[in-house]
C-alpha cells in the first residue's frame, strides 16, 4: 500500500459541510478560510492550501462516489 503524503497534525477544529444540491462535501481543518492555492488530485478531489498548510478538502460528487463505493 502506498504511504500517504499528507498528514494532519495539531487539528484545532474539523468543520464538515455537505451541499446536497451540488453533491459536494467540504472539509475544513480549523476555522473555514479561503486557501491561497489548491491542487486537484487524480480523483477530482481538491486540496486547499494556505501557504504550506492544508486548510481544506473539497470532494465533488460525494454521494455518487459513496454509493458507488458502498455498492
């Protein structure tokens, strides 16, 4: 199994919000803030950064993907 390149340390607050209309899951590490940069992964998940710190993850088509994965 591949080793994860991303880790979360010293988590102050975890904020999770689901937009049912757009089927998007938003996860923020700490208070929700706008990132200064982002990276789209191969699976269309967006990782948001503020400097070197990961501040959030956006997962599009969350329900669709979950239902497909869970069968």
